[in-house]
């Protein structure tokens, strides 16, 4: 094991960035990581309070905090929270020991609803606990603090031939957030969730103790925390097994499906052949074209398959230009016509082809190139609805797509075939299919989404806590049969329910 230390952050934000860059250069042959991306410096206005130990907030005596209105990525219903931004394990522990009310860890705030919000309570922003601690170049196991982002891991390890074993559609999520929602990616049908690659983590629990959790030690807490939405305690650090890669590129075959049935057929016929698969669905298509989509089926590219100009430097693709949405867009911009044009163009611009060489950023993270893209939905925000159904519940997807296309507002959705369920008590994936759709908030979002929940319930499906913003307790209870076991572990490690969230209260996750 090699040990890395990012050093203790002190001084101005510039000094912190300099120090951070130096630390990253030390381990990153391609140069410094991107510190200008979303999430970086988001809370810089809090720095004076953190550095001087002053407190603007009310939550915890001696541990600085500030009052902020927080929401999820969908920007629905911001709530006032007392935010702490510690940089050391000791300060996190002090926050837990001294907190008068409830607390919740928060990563980069990329969950869509209120899973990372604790209205009226304390929130521990973990993004300054972002040090890489150790790396075993034999096994690819990296040990890092929970606030390290997946973008950090890619920047540090891709140039060395290691990539994330599982990644969501954005790299701006923390390791803590990835564990707490047991995230999945395009390879779920083959490799399962992020939790499957977590060897061990250190969890700070309500009595101030830090416990090690793994498949052998505190096994029940391990599987309650993987997918447990931050409700068992605060993950301080974790060991995660990375995956060896020869290059930063993928060989992608594009297939067009004329409707949902066709898309599912292609998944069934090809999922053996491809490690990664996903379909982008035109949510506005109707009738015989309902669910028409473009499937992107890929495998990691060996160096020998790359064109000559990429072979010299296969692990460091050129960085993409980024754009920004500086302000909230007027809601008028996203009207039925503009969405229809966008979806039609997307379909037209993606003809069937084989063996396209696509870099990892383009393949996994197309939305990351537009900073603050969530502002496109305007001030009122949006919800993301993720419907996961067993193979026999596909009729639910048809009904959901029919309801969405009838609203005439919806960009592309994402469809994916899912593999086996793991042991996470609240981990969301089950074998079958998952459909993800953005739904603009034109008012009446609650009743509309409750209607979709009912369709799901009737077909044995489930929602995903990382996306949920409005569901009801009875829905969750019916969809997650292991909820009782989760509550039992919660009662053991946090009998007074010190760790809580707006979502947990709304859904009654931890009990009545
Ligand atoms: C563009 C986009 C694409 C996405 N694509 C996918 C996808 O393909 N697959 C997928 O599964 N998800 C996807 N997501 C959702 C995202 O991966 C999850 O919501 C993830 O949990 C966000 O991580 P975060 O660091 O932003 O955590 P936050 O959103 O800040 O928090 C999420 C949860 O983790 C808990 N948490 C955070 N840090 C800790 C910690 N240190 N200890 C304990 N609990 C903690 C919080 O309490 C909260 O419950 C996507 C999100 C976006 C915005």
C-alpha cells in the first residue's frame, strides 16, 4: 500500500487550491485535476467562518455552521438547514457529539429530491474530507475519505490504468453519496452496484464511535448503510476496488429501436456481449413508436483497437470544452415544440453504426459538460422519476411512457436492463428494467408522480430514493420489503434517530 496525504487545508481558498493541485500533481501524471467543475468552491463563502471557527448558525456549539437553504439537484422545495463543513474526522465527530438536533451527511448534492436535505436540522457537508489515503497497485483498492468525488478518482487513477468499477451518469458525486445510494451504472446487468466493489468503510455512528463495516465485520450495518441514504451514520472513509483498463475509450455500437418492445428485445439479445448498455428514449414518441430509442452498447477499448493517433496516450484523452447555464432559464424555453425538436434531432443524429471510439467523458457523462444544466428547467425546478420493474412488470413502463408522452413535455429518458439484486437492505436495483425520466415542474407534480407510483406498485416495481422527491410512506413500505430489517439495524446503531433527513421524515423510512 502506498500512502497519500492531501494535507490539512488552511489559508485562503487560493492557497487551498494550490495545495490541492500540488497534491494531485504528485499522483496524477496528466496534470492537475479540474477544480473549476460543479461542486468545487460551491461553499467558498463559508470559508471565513470555518477558518476562524466563528459560527453563524445555531446547530452545534463550537463547531462552525451556517444557515443555508438546501435542495436536491431538481431544485424543488429548498429548506433551511444548519450546514457544517468540517475538514477533519475529529470535527465531524464533534459535530455528532455536540449536535442538539438531528444531523445528515451531504456529498455533492446530486440526488434529485430531498435525500441530502435535513430541513430545520444539521447537515454535514463532507466535500472537504477529500483526501486519498492509500492505494494498492496490485489489487486496485483505493482507500479515501468519503468526500472524494468520482471525478477526483478518475483524475487520479485513470492515467494509471484504473477506472471506476461502477459510475452513474455524472462524475460529480462523492464516494459517500455513491455508497449511501448504492449507485448503479450502464454495467449493472453484468457487474451490479457500487456497493459490490466496496471492501470496507468507517462509519461514525450516533454515540460518537467510529466502527469498521465490511462483509465480515458489522455485516448488518454494512448492508444497511449501502443504499441506506445516510441514515445509519456518517461514512468517513471507504476502500473501493477499481477496475483495470487499457484505455480511456469505449468501442460503442449504436442500435435504433423503433419502440419499447424492440429496445427490450435488443437488450435481451445483446447484454451478454456488452459490459455497458443503455438506451436513450424519446419520451414524446407515441402510438406504435412509444419508447423509440437509440441504444449505446459498449465495451472498454483495448489499445490495439484504437486509431493510431490515440495509441500513444490511451489513458489521457483531451479535455472537453465545458459550457455553463449561468442563470435560471425561462420556463417558456422548454415547451412541447422545443422538446419535440430536440428529441427528433437526437434520434436523427444517431444512426446505427459499429465500433465507434468514444472517450469515457462522452460515453458516461454527456451532461457534465454543461455546468448547472439543472437551471434549464427554470426556477420551479424538476423531478426525476426512476421506475424499476421486474421482467414481468414491463407493462408499467408502457403505461408510464404513455402518461409522459401525453403531457407533451419531456426530454430524453434513459432505459436500462438491470441485473441481480444485492444484499443492501434499501439498495434499489432489482432484476428487470429501469426507466429514468425528467419531469419539469409545471405545478401539480405531486399528484402526477403519485399516479406513476401507483402504476409501479401494481406491477411489482419500485422507486429509487436518490431520485424521489414526493412519494408517500405507504408506497415505500410496499416497494421495499426489507424496510423492517433496515429499521431494526437503525434502532441498534441510532436508537434516538439522530441521523435524519427531510426525505426520511416524509417517507417514514426510520419508522413512525
Ligand atoms: C446527472 C445525474 C446523473 C445521475 N445518474 C445516476 C445513475 O446513472 N445511477 C445512479 O445510481 N444514480 C445516478 N444519479 C444520482 C446520484 O448518483 C446519487 O444521488 C448520488 O447519491 C449522489 O451523490 P452525492 O455525493 O451528490 O450525494 P448527495 O446527493 O449529497 O447525498 C445523497 C445521499 O447520500 C448520503 N451521504 C452523502 N455522503 C455521505 C456520507 N459521507 N456518509 C453517509 N451518507 C452520505 C446523504 O445523506 C444522502 O442521503 C445521477 C445524478 C445526476 C445529477
